[in-house]
């Protein structure tokens, strides 16, 4: 199944993404009020009913444990690589995988593959709750993906898989990032809603703008990442 360079994201009931004509992805579920606040598509961050930016409340040393369901070996490798790219940007974003770590935590991200959706254009959906006062995103986080995304790829570079793109997009929603619709975001973010236009600007993954905004929200590496992972690996062993 080949994904052509020209494809489009469009809005469903809440924050939704789709690829036409055969595949698509949906974004995070949020309140009607929050969705209404972003009708012009210029808000970088998902907002709660008080229009407060949503975010994960994390500190250095906090782990997010990722449970992967129904992925084969190749798919698992791509999903882990996609998440590790985001993980590498901040000391507060410490994703560990349940098949690699025995760490116990209530901060859980579940990613389930081979899902069935009523709408044939939907590729995935990120689902989570957040506090309507503080904007804190609540665990667990859940991402659902349609099967077969490993077979979709970018026309100009077949090594760029739809599965990897979808995971990065959905994980960014769980960090509080919104779909973007205005021209000022063209070519600047994986969160731009229209992938037809985005692909013309060579956006096929996390951009420098995305990286900078993740760091602005969650902090950079701060020299603590290697120590955190060393302690985690010592505990595992």
C-alpha cells in the first residue's frame, strides 16, 4: 500500500487528522470548548475549558512506561525509534518500554495496533483526559492505530513510513500539542493539519520547530539524561 506525496488531513468531531484517499490519522480527544478555541487552527497547544494550555506534569526522573500491543518485530522497532526521537529532546521525557524495563509507574502510555475504525480514513486516535482547571494531562495515555501502517510510505523517500509519522504525531498530542491550520505554520511542524501541503514543504517528521517547542515546554537535556538511564539500567539488571 503506497501513500502518495499528495494527501490531506481534515477535521472530524474533535481534533482529527486523516489521509485521503485511503488512510488517515486522528488526533487527541479534547473538549468541545477546547476544540472551539482552535477553530482558526493557530493555537500551538491544546487548551482546556479555561483556555489553559494542556501539558504533562513531569519532573526529571519521572518515567513514562510504554506498553505496545499487537506489533510485529519490524513495527515495534519503528515505534520505539519514533518515541525515542521525542524522548531524546528533554530530561523530563523518559519513555521506557515494558518489554525492556521492570520499572513500576502509574504514568502509562498504551499504544495498540490493528484497530478497527468505523471511518475508513482514520489511521489512529490518541485518547486522554486533562484537568479543566490546571491543564494537567492525566495518565493513562492511549493511542490506537490501524493495522498496515508499516506498508504506507512517503513517495519521495520510501524509508519514511506512515507508522513512524503517525506515532510521532499522536505522541505530540499527548504532550499537549494541537493541530495547526494557518499559513504561518506551513513547513514548520508535523502538527500542520494538511499533509498534502505539508509534504510540499518536505515535512515528513518532527521539525526543528517541533523540537524547540518540546524543549520550551519540557526543558532540554540539562545534563541529567544519561544519569537517569544509567540508574534505570542498573535497576533492571
